């Protein structure tokens, strides 16, 4: 059932900073999602709006006003009057047209999409009536500017600092009366805000028509400036002053002086000019920032006493005579940002009541001056850092179906751990569930009609075997915390089951974005082990999905047992160990762990596994295979010689690989490692103990942190002033704490491109209203493998420019290196490629457009990397 929903602002227009009320009317006890956003955003993506029309377009039958031409009944006499008579008077036409009268059988069935085949008279004769309308209706009608009389009284001076793009984004419970008032403060933007609402209740749903509120004041100043610049660049700050009062004013525009920047050719940085009714004027300054970080720009426009503006008298309004706007500009250092983290798990005990850790923070020789910052943080829980950064576990982009799951899956592990240890609070549950819901809905956009999933959804030729297994197990396990349609999981299960061959292995379908799963016999074994493990993980969740006697599961385990003697890959053996641990096959489990233990690399109290078996290479796959071994040890009964002490050495190494955000290098290693660490944390959790951590700087300055049961999930951090420098950490008490030193700095663009070569050139078009640059990017893979995993090109944007994502294209005429997706994120254009072939050059083009003029531009960095070989 559909019910009526309405939204109404108490008044419009309103002054920035004024109090307003948004009245929401809906069915009693409804739950409504309400938003209000800057209307200018809708010009960019009008097709993504949820409104009555977009919901109607989702219906399988949309046009119910008539029948297809082939079955349409034509009337010999459409209405009882003669033919319509048209005549023109100026821009109006008048005529007689048929219209439907009272309801009849024909109209009732037509309106629900049913056609009746009968010779009975089921249609009434329509009556005729006069109608009129404009011959041409303009698309836009100029409106008279708002006058001050249409607004509430203004303050003498206004200071505006709050300029959001999204103003309201709330879930509102409607009262039993069906009416709820939402009280808000109007932001400082001079713009129109569009409010929309969607409501659900036990009786149905409803969508509200949009409501609008205009934030406006008759005298104001607007700034045009880039959002960020590179240190050393010079940009033009433009201040446009608008006067919608009905009188002339002498306007004085002042840029407040600051030690954060210098102004070129500026005489006291003051401009003055006459400004009469309905006029605007732009003033400019040339600014060079002198510090890194956020720079405050403060501009005031004021009406002052002065001589006449020509023959018109100058007035100074009693109210609203001054408007100040304050914005911030981000000044970034030159070069490429690098992050380094030094992590340790410190566990003082009764036997060893104090643990000390000396740490040296060193910087490379070639760094950008002033770009180095460092911090020290303490957490009482191994999962705490990931919990603090659920939305940003990686310092990498993630814009495809597999990467989206990286935002989804860790929430499940963290919820399971916190719930099992009685640490789950309503706030944490709500946050994690919100990420699960948004990730679930986003992942469905990568779903194919046959129930499979691929990195870029329907733009790919088919689903991907490995990704479909990943999604199936994640969705199945998420059912404990959010609604997941069982049919979605069943479709993925059925699709995967259809790929199993007679001998039990699974066929690889679709473009593999994780190429460690391909290559001879190990391809079939590794992929089949991954799918079998995914199915086995769902057995404890619900017997609806799988049981241990399921033929698909049994056949795959038989195949894996037979294939094991031919397996040489350490990665595959680690995955097999986890698979047989879930299957409860202790014999295979013992054989595999003893095999892997002989290949373990032990160093500095840590233990891990490497593809090279000598520890010379540490990348995302090393993290992933090491995490699989840990996950196997803590997911089954303890094995002789492989107790929690053995597992703790693996945790020691894994914790050292975590980045500053709590994740790891890539997506799959992050998912598997966090799952393993959550399982280990659950197995070793103790509610007892308290630890005091002291960090001492080279100058002798001390910072102390106390960690106990009531704050073990609290993230405690301090900024370090001495970089580079030697620090000392001391942990006392009983329990374990996770400490991390984080170092961030910029380096000049590196010359060594490793396994890739990349070059970029630009051609400009400056003789158009919006100047642009056409970039040509040439990329070649020069590594050892025949082809790469998924490749990402990050194009840094010049200050004052923005990217035209639609213009990104591949000019190589190759079946590899195809552009699959283009995103814009944090001043970069992110181009996703499916894969590159060795020694084959691919050429890509991208247009960037100039929004704000910036002089003495610093170079922007264009980089390319294999997403899974970082």
C-alpha cells in the first residue's frame, strides 16, 4: 500500500544561520529517511534521485494509459461534438477535445493493463469540452530578484563559515499523530536546498514531493578559490559582491591580513566601488600561501559612507550592512605522500612486569621539506585500530565489486569478536551494521542476472568464480546482523555448483583480478580450495546453505585430497590447510601444518611464510598466506607443537605489517588477516589486567597512557615533535597493548618505476570559456609474469583543475588494459584497468578542466601499480 508523505519548510527564503522548521507528514509511526542537499549537486546526477517518478519507473508495467497499437480499439466517433475547432489569439490556442467521462468497464481494465476481447459495448462515449494552452512555453522564466522586505530582519553584520553540500541526512520516527517537526539551522551557503523523504511503515511506503528552501540575503559576498594548492603555487582569489537591495551603496571589500599567506600588488588589500540595485561586482587578489596545512581566508564586504554613485545617492542600510565569509584552503606539500608504520604487541606479565621497546624514526635523504609528521598511538585490543577505521582500512582506492567487499567483510569479524567478548556497544553495532547495509546494497550492483558477481558488474562479459564465492560466504555470514535475501545467497550457490566438474574441481569463469589463482595445476587446486572453504564457512551459519554431507562440498574435498601431492605453492598449501581445518580432517590438517612449519621464516620473534621462502619479498600475498595459517590454527582443535604460543609468533609478524589505518596492503590480505586476528583475539581474550604505557621523546618529554578493561577499545594518540628521533616505549602491568608509531612524509616523484613504465604528456586548449588539458598517458608492464592483476592508474590533478571522468578512454585497440571504471577521489582521477600484458604499450587519454586560475603550478604525479602486488 502507498500512503501520502509531504514535506514543508516553515518559510522560504531564509537568512543563512536562521532557525527553520521542516514539517514531515506521513502515516503514523512511520520511519522516514530525510535529506536536504544543495540543489546544485542535482545538476550533476539528476538520474540518481529517489522520487515518485523514479519509483514508478521501477515497476514492470509503467504505461497503463493505453494499449499497444496492435490491439488498440479506435472509435469512429471519439466524442459527441464535431471536429475540434482551433483558433489563435496571440500565443494561445483554443479548441474542443475529447475527455473521458465517468468510469466504464473499458477504462477500469485498461488502467490495470488487461485487454478484454469481446463484442459487447463496454466503452462510454466521451464528452467534448473546450481546452486551451500556450503554443510555446519557455524552459526558464527570469524571476525578479528577492527584495529585503521578503526576508526576516537581518543582523547588522553576518559572518558565514558553514558551507556543507549535505545539510540534512537523518532517520526520523514519525509521531502517532502523523506529523513531526524537524528543527534545523540554515547553513551559510547562498543557495537553494532541496529536501526529500522516503517513508516506510507497517501499512506500506510513501515518497514525498521535494520541498525547497532558499538561503538568501540581499547583500552578500561569494568567494571563488581552489579547494587545495601545492606549496609554492600562486592562485587568484575572487570575491563577488551582490546587492539585491533597492538602493546604491559604496562597497568596501577587505581581505584580512594573515601570516599564512602573502598578497601580491595589494594596497592594504582593500577594494572599493559603487554597487547599485541588482548589481554585482568581482574583486580579486593574487595570493601565495606560505605554510602547509589549512590556511584561513577571511573576506569582508561592507557598505560604507561615501560620495554619490553618479547621480544616485549612496545609502548605508541599518541592517545587513556587512557580510564576512571565512573559508579554508588546504596547502599540500610537493611530491608523493608515503606512510610508514612501526607496530608492536607488548604483553607485560607477572613474571616480566615491564617491557621496553626502543624505536628510531628515520627519514629518507630526499624528502620534501616540512612534510614529515609522526604520531604514537595505543590500543588495548588487537582489533581496535581496524574498528576505528572501518571506512578507510586501506590507503588505496576501492571502486570495484571485490574491493567493495573489503568494506563489508571485516565488519562481520569485528561484530562476532566483540559480541563474543561482551564488548559490543549499541553505538558500535549501529556503525558496523550501517557499513554492512551500504556494502550489501552496493555489491548487488555488481550482480549478474545468473546470480554471479564480477569486479565491474554487468559491464563484464560474465561473473567471476572467485568473487562469487567471496560474496556468497560474506552475505551468508552477514545474515546474523542485517537482512540478506536468502535467494541472493542461493543463486550464488547454484551458479558455483554448476561450475563443478565430475572430478570435483571448479572451473574458473570470468576475468581473474587476483592472478595468484591461475597458472597450471595450482590454478584449479587453489580456486577449488577457496570455494570449498567458502562453502564450509557457511555450515555453522545455517544448514539451509550447506551441510558437511553436501555432494558439492564432498566432491571438492575428495578432489583436493587427491591433488595435494602435486601442490608446490606455499600459498595453495596454506589455503588447503584452512579448508581441511574447516572440514575437520585432522589427518590432512596435521600433514599440511608440518609441511608449512618447515618452510616458516622466523625472525625477531615473528613467524611468517613467503613465496620466495627466504623472506626477501614481503607483499600482500605473503600477508594473506600467513593469515591463512593463523586462521587454520585458531579455527580448530590445538595441534601438538602448534599451541597459542606458536600462533602468537605469527600474530607478532602480522601486527607489524598493519598500516596506519588498521588494514594491510591490499583487499584480500586485509580481509583474511583481520579474520585471523579476530579469531586469535577471541581465543586469547581476557577481561582482566591493566597496562600503563609511557613513550619518551629524545628531548625527555614523556606521555603516559593507561589501558584497562573499560577503555581497551579507546584509541589514544599523541603527536610527536621530534622527527627524526629515537623514542623509548615502556609498558608496565599485566595484559597486552598494541602500540603504533606512524610516520608520514612526502618524497619527490620517484624515477624507478619498478615493473611498469609510465609517461604522460599534455596538450592545452586555452581559447575556450573553460580552458582544458588533454592528457595522454602511456603505460607498459615490464615484469616477469605474462600479465598483471587489476591495474590502477592514479592521475594527480593540477591545482585548480578537475577531471572529466567521462573523457577517459583507451586508444590502444587491445583486448587487455580496458578501462573498467573511473572515479574521482581526494584530488585524483582513479582509472581501473582489467589487466595489462607484458611488453605491450597501452595509451589512455583524459581531459582535465580548469576551474580556478593558479599560477606557478607544481607538477602533479601520475602513477600506476598492480593492485595486488603493491
